C-alpha cells in the first residue's frame, strides 16, 4: 500500500518533470557528445558497472553518520562527515548526469525527479554546512541540525526515486541478465541470404539476432542492445563494430565486447557455422552475463 502511494506521488510530478527532462537531456547530450571518452569514463564502460551507482554509497553513508554524530553532539565528526557527504553528492551528480543524458521516456522523467530532489538536498546541505562553519565553536546548532535533517529527508526521497528508476524502470541494467541459462546448443538461423557488410535481423529459436557477413566470415550477436534494448539490426557498422541506433553504444562483432558507451555491459555473442543443407546455425557463447571474458573463437567461414 505504501509503495502504491509513493508511486502515485512520483507520477504526479511527471507534468513538470517531462518537459524539464527533455530540455536537460538536449543540452547534456550536446555536452557529453562532444567528449565521448569522458562520457565513457563517467558511464563506467571501463568498470563494467554504473559509476553513479558505486559513488552514491559514499554520500548516503557519510550523511547518515552526520545524523548520528549530531545526535551524539560530536560536532567535529559531524562536520567532517558532512563535508565528505557533500563532496560525494557532487561526484555522484557528475556521473549521474552522464547516465541521465542517455535516458528516454518514463525513465528520463523519473530521473528528472530524482536529480531535482538530489540537487535540492545538496543545496540545503550547503546551507547547513555554512551555518556550522561560520558559527562560533560553542554556538547553538539547532538551526543547522534541523536544516541537515530536512536535507537528509529530501535525499532519502531522491534515493527512493533512484531505486524506482533502476528496479522498476530498468535504467542502466543489463538487458540480458535473465535471458540465458547454462546450456547452449546449435540452432539453425531462419535466414539464408546475408548481404555483405549489412546488419541483418535473424532468429535462432526464440532469440532475435543481428547477423553480419564480412566476406566469407559471419558474425552474430543478440539483436537487443544490452544498454537500453535498442534494435541493433537497425544500427550501422563502424570499424568492425555495430553501433546501436538509440544511444550509440558500440560492440565488437567478433567478441561482443563494448567498445563505446553508454553501455557498461557486453553483448551476447554466438558462434556461427555452416549448416547441413545450406544456411547457418549458431550457438550461444556462455560468457558470464554482461562480461564477455572468454577468448573469441576463430570466426567460421561460409
């Protein structure tokens, strides 16, 4: 019941959050689009995990300690933990903006509410910090503590929306995490005509693939982008990689490994061989979900 109530409160904010989010994403994409290496660093392509999600633990932990230290009247400890928390909020915000720039639809709107709450919380924390640092050592801290509790409450509300963004709307999660089991077998593709160097949609059993023929070599990856589910058969080939048409993530055709974000996960890949009676068949390479760690097998020729 509480969850449904909170969700209704969140949805009631979409009227202002949707146009505000659209505006923000336009200028953020212009900024991060001009510096892809920085965007990849902030997304976490190098880490195989969202950097924003990692950093957020720091301010939440530090600012929770501030509440405790204020209760115990440990003034110096409370001030230090607040400074650490505020710096952590700034770092988390920078990484979060990179992820935000590649959101769409309801995820973008929820992210706008999340970001707005976190920025508001940060501003209130700065007021509390200013009250602490400018007051005499033995001055009464009631106003500073009340201000800090207001900021903490706003931060918790923002954290709730952040959880909704990830766990309900699936933002920045691996789209293939639950797709495959621990067994793999050869399955014949439903296509026999593969044009040269052109992403081609294909189906192997229940799985949708993108298949590319380069000379006598055929590559196959899953058709749904690991980042946000974009259709890779509608993408383009760039330097031996396929680029998602939605947000520009790139995956190496031979290994499935991500070569450009915003995806922090690799793409499921398949071995390809000629099938009896013509055409091709494929077999899923059983890498851990999201991280292709096995060496690439030699491509099969037609």
